[in-house]
């Protein structure tokens, strides 16, 4: 069922979603006051799920946090949706391989999520690479279905960011349409803090920014690297998360 439209009002400040791989990272994010703690395994894909046991442990350990589960693409999402704990607030599913609008909306309606968990449909900025419905059409489908949230992300994690696929003008048009329809939009996709600060000059509201790689450092057993894939699979860094939170508080008020 579509969520209550009152949930879609843009926040007075930008929110921060941080993707985490395990319970320890989730606890770090919660202690820092991160708005949404999103579980995914970046080594296996853009929205690859963690083991369901991690969801269950987080539900027990962080009962007051806003938790989110990445379910992967359609194949894994249909299999795993029923295992998302009822105390989680959100679940995300990717559209890769779904070129027809009807296939995507069927997927959304067929996911056996607990009634208390809100689905956040995902649009990929690099839709051609993901062989899926374009961002604009996903937004229109979200609006038509009466849903109130969506995430714009990137499918390929090759060093290019959201802003390499969608220009500022393009994102402004998308966000204006979403804001007018009462849809809360999270922006993600290898975004960097300097890019967010630059985009803050635009006259639109994004509900949330999602980040993984830019708040991580490479694993201690690796030579320090700026390789995006390696950074995403690294370790969550509290100082980097704090820097993001400070910047969003400064620009999002």
C-alpha cells in the first residue's frame, strides 16, 4: 500500500543516509546521529543485500534507529523481502533488467515486505548500463502509484558519480517535479562532499543524500588507494561521516 503522503514533505534540513556493511558500522553511524542507516554489501553490487542475520541483529541492537535494507535487484528482492524485520523503516529494490514500466510496477506490488516497512523504489541514473526504465519514467510511476519516496543512484560503480550521468539542470528538473508531487527524493551514486556543497546553490530541495564510498577508508590490510570500488568496500570512518553531517547541516537549513 502507498505510504501516508504526509511523510513526503521535504525536511527542514537535508538528511543523511549512510550505507553500512555490518552491525559495528551501524552502531558507529547511530552514535553519530545519522538519519538513515542503510544495510548493503558493496562488494557484490550497487544494492546487494547483507545477510538477513545482520538485519535481525540490527533490529535488536538499534530499536530506535531508522534502518533500511537494500534488497538488490528483482531476483533477490522477491526472495528476501519477507525477511526484512518489521522494525526496519525502509527497503530498496533496484530496477536493473526491467525495461518495461509494467514490469517495474509489478515488482513493487509483488514484494512481500512487512506492512510496516516502506518500499523506496530506485532509479538508476545510468539506466542504459542497467538496462532499465529511465529516471524520469520511474519518478512518474512513483507519483502515479501514490508512493512518496524514491532513490536516484548509479548502477555502475566505476568511479563516475551521479553528477557524471545527470547534469545539475537535469537534477533540478527532476527534483522540482518530485517536490511538486510531494515525493521525497534521496540522491546517491558515488557522490562526494564537494559535489554536494556545489549543488547546494541550486534552488531545489533533495530530501536526503546517500553515501558509502566517500565516508570510508580502504581496509587496513590494503595499500591506501583512491580506487572507488576499493573505498566502498573499505571501513566506515567516523570523521568522514561527521564532515558530511556538518556540511549538510550548513547547506541544508
